[in-house]
């Protein structure tokens, strides 16, 4: 099960309804925070989540609305005997910026941090059950999109096993590893006795100009979380100038990449009274679109 929790959904400044940007992806023992806007700690409290369970932080870029929560969060982690090594990933500049933060704020306790600075597209985390790929975006600061991919799993076909008379044990283990077995003198191939369960894919595309890498990052996603700061119908020029996506562009990425569901976030103050206009524009291109709200949870 992959769960995504929205802990902040606003652009630039927090509003009464929306905190600055942050999302938490929960998968097995990993709690991956994607961006870390201001007031993140209160958002954790309200959502009844424990920040000490964070295992990794993925930073899309170093604009304030995506990282202003970092010093406070790091201090809390340091104060609470966090025994793990906190793994931080981000674009060019991340090493210098994290080191500066750790130097600028006088944390009373030490915290073990591993900083991974990503300068090219590719796999940045390769775990037993999942991997994460980063893709360079085009923004006014070095920026990355992230693609989380749960690895495919081979599951035992219970009906087949029952019929064949196989019992739990090492033979089933071999089948699950994709190996053929011999049972009562008969050869059984893994593909006869097992089924492949496709892993889930979740993509996060934050601040960027519409570009080819968006499609690569989002390919076949079960869930695409994308920024949508402007309406194409009103501000396509501003979107190009400030290097952001419009709602229509986010929907086009979802559609062409064969994404199953799109969630629009990074909602501008401009539309705070009526954010539905963002959703309506996206829906004209891609029906399965939804507007992010703080504390919204999506389970895949
Ligand atoms: Zn930005
Ligand atoms: Zn932003």
C-alpha cells in the first residue's frame, strides 16, 4: 500500500486554508517527505503523524515555499534522539544549503545526515521493494521531479496451488522467486503458479516550464501530483516567464503519459477564493483530475 498525504498545497505564501508545500509518501517502513514548506511541524501534529518516522526528504528545489520548514524540522529531529541517518536528496546546491542550515542554527544535539546532490536524471534510491528516479525540470532555480516506483511483485496463484496440492514451504518460496520446481515428478513453471502484481507509480512534478521530461517522469503513473499555478486561458505568458505549469499543461502531461489520476497542487493566492477554476480547466483535457487540499490522503 502506498499512501500520499498532502501537508501543504499553497504557492509562495501560506493562507488560512493552505500551508506551504509538502507531501508525505508512506510505503512500508519508509516515510518520504517531498518538500518541506513553513509550519510543517504543525501540519504533522494536526495530521497526527510523527516527524521522527521520516526516513528521507526529497527536495524539488530551494525556493522558500518548498524548504522554509527544514530548520525547524531538523531541530525537532535532532532534539528527539533520532537514531537513524536522515537521507536528504535535492538538486545542485543541496549539499551547500543543508550544510549551511546545520551551521546557521545552533542545534543542541547532533543529527546524522546524508546529503545526496542530484545533477542528472536517473535512479537516486534503489531499495528492495521500490526505487525513485529524479528528472531535471526547467525552473528559475535548479529543480527536480521525482518518480516513485514500487517494484512488481510475484504472487502465488492460490487456486493453482490448491489444485496442484502444493503446501506452504520452500517449493512455494522458489516459485515466488520466479524459479521452476519439480513436484511429484511434474515440472511446474513459475509463470503457471504465480501472477505478477504491478507495482504502483507516483510522480511529483513541482515548479517547471512545460517540458519533455515531464512526460518521462509521469509515464504510466497511478498518481501524478503536479503544480498548476496559472490558468492557461488567462496567464500563459506569465507561466512561460516565471517557468511554471498551467492547469491545462498539467492535464496534458497526465493525459499523454497515460496517468490514471491527477492531483493539482501549489495553488496560487490568485485563485484562493475560487480554486475550482484551476480544476475546471484541467478537467477539459483530463477528466480524472482533483484539487489538492491540506490533509487530503490518497491510498493506492
Ligand atoms: Zn519555485
Ligand atoms: Zn513553488
